[in-house]
């Protein structure tokens, strides 16, 4: 149901003797550690594969990544210098809003300040003549997006699951005179933003589903049942609260089918595990599920795996009407987005949103089976990073703020989006992929870089990510990979 990933290369256990000067060996080793980290391969791991805190490999990898970022600083300074000059020559374009100025400029409160999708929405609201207030929790207070030209004010709030989060949002909304709150949620924040509506709505409108709807959408099993109740196709699924349920599951009842396990609670590391079930023997199946933290308090879903092509979508919805929509083929790490027209998927999304009558931002994942069937895998009640495809599309603010029945799609011929530092990390991890990396860069558009707003491109890697790496280095805290799009280090049990 999720994308198929390439098998990892197997490395021998034998220790090869090094040759050459010691400094050269040290540098090459440091680069190898860093490249593995940027490519998403965890080092300094325990026997269960979980990265361990305080190991020499973990610290060396973090230090090596900081060193590489520092080495890239002159080139990144040159990039934003050229971008700033280009922006000066295009000042007329910058001064022109994406549509006529509204009768009254609104104040839009945006959360998720560390994420590119929040920056994209801030730029869209700013172009339309609105005022943007950005918020983020303290750990990400050095987000490069706070220095964007599109952001008029920035505030630090408690973590979404911390006491006082909703009160802090309400106080900021009151103090800043917010007219609308548009949550740009992390997986953890979706429900808490919905719960905060009761305190926010006396001050501003909230573009987010109610808490009970968010809870249903975030629960992959309940979402599947709801969609099936609307007559929409979804894979077979079963709620799992005990590993023994998987062991005794009647896999033979669906000959030729395989199944995968997914945590209903967001798991930043295990979410990419696509181990097919059943394993060759019952004992192997039991051994695999025994490694997973399945319990009544942490339920999982056993879902039929459907071979096919995966797609991801974003829909901004008001009262069941889809106001903004895009659909992209899914990529291995979801950091390359290119809009495609797929009527069957769009019809599925429209029917589900219409039946639910929901208001908010919904992101769906789909599989198109070889026989042409389109099945929804899951729904995440939050903004999708594919919103970056609307960077050159007038009308985004109107689609979010105004009622209507017209749907805004990415502009015809819009260039796919990518993140340059992510592509460079992939190149370090696999130098042989340089042709693919070059193809992506030449035909696409860098998601952070805007000639009228160049600072985020520089400050996300060299302030935001660098500060997180430095903190992890000092604490000896492990991390799995860098997500420059979300603006964080992916960590075991992270956000």
C-alpha cells in the first residue's frame, strides 16, 4: 500500500585494512558517515536497529553533517546573492499582488512555522495583500521561515501536546487581531489544533475539521470503514491490538494477497517499514510482530497490500466543496512533486469530502492497481507538502478564505518542486545517481528559493537545521535522517 523501496545494500562484516595517510582516511570516513546519514541510513544503532544515543558514530555523523553544511555556505550565499539581484530586476512583479487587493486585508494565523508548506501558504497570503502571523514551538524557534518577507510577526508557542498550547494560540489570535487560523499541522498536532477550536473561534475562524472528525481520519482503520460506508473502494483492513492477532490471522483466506502492518499512531521511523506478511513460516511472522510495540494503547492496522502505482493528493475543502486540489505520483521520500491529472482519484476525493461535509485540509494516499482500480490507503487531516506546486498560481488565498464551488488546480505546465539540499544529500549517498539528480534540478523548481524572498533558502539549512544538529551533537542524541522539507531531524520517537 505504500511505496516499494529499493533493498538496502548488504555490507560485509569483515574489516578492511585502510591505506593512505591518516588525515585522508579520517576525512573519507567522516564523509562516509555523513553521506549515510543524509541518505537516511541510521548509524550507531542497537541490536534492534534503533539508533543509540552518545555513540562515537552518532556524534561523528552529526559533526560531519555540520561540517558539510558549513562547507556549502559560500555556495548558498552565492545562490541567494544571484536570486536577490534577479529579484531587484523583477521588482514590478513582486509589487503586483496575485489578484486585486481585498476590500479588507485579513490577518492570517499560520502554525507549523518550521515546514516549507507553511512558508508556501505565507507567501500566497502575502501576495494577496493579507498579513501573516507565523507560530512554532520553542524547539524550532530558529526556523528560517520567520525571516521571510511574507511573515509579518512570529511567535513561539508550547508544543501541541503540552498544557497551554490552545491558550497560547488563542492569546496570539486575540493580540494580533487574527481573522482566520490555518493550521499547518504535524501529525501530532492535528487533533490538538482541532481541540483548540473552542478557544480560538471567539476570535477567528478556524480552517480545520472538528476534533471527532480528525480522530476518525487519523485512525487508518476508522477512515477505511468510513470510506467503505460511502461506497468508496479501500483495501481490506483489520485493527490489531495484540501481536497474537497477526499470528493467528487467516492469511490463507485471501490467497495471493500479502499484508502490511501500520501504526495508527504516527511513528516517524517505522512508517516506512513495508515488511510483507505472512512471513515464510508462522514462527517468522511471530518473531517479526514481536518486535513491534503493538498494544491496546498503541493499536496498529493490518492492511492488505495492493501492488500498483501510488499517488498523494492535497485538498483544501470548505463545507464539503473542494476549493484547491493537486495530485502527484508518490516518490520514495516524498520530496519531489509533479502534478498529474487523474480523474478517478479526483472523483474519489470529491465524493468523500462531499459526503463528510468537512472544512479543512485533507491529504489522501492512493494506490492504482494494475486493473485500474483506485483505492485510498489513508487520509491525513493536514496540509500536504505538494502545496508547493501552487507557487506560481494566483488565487490560493481566495481558495482558502472564500466560499465557492470552483476548484483551483496547479497552473498548466507548472514545474515540479524539489529541495536542493535534499538532492545534494541523495547525491552524497549515491554518487552514481548524479544524472537523476541533475534531471530533477534542471526541470524543476527549488521549493524554498524565491527571488523575491531568498532568505529562507539560506537560513533553513544554515540556521534551522544547523541549530538542531548542534543540539543533537551536544546531547549525543541520535537521528535517522534530515527532512529539509519539514525542517527537522527525523528521530526515533520524534514528532
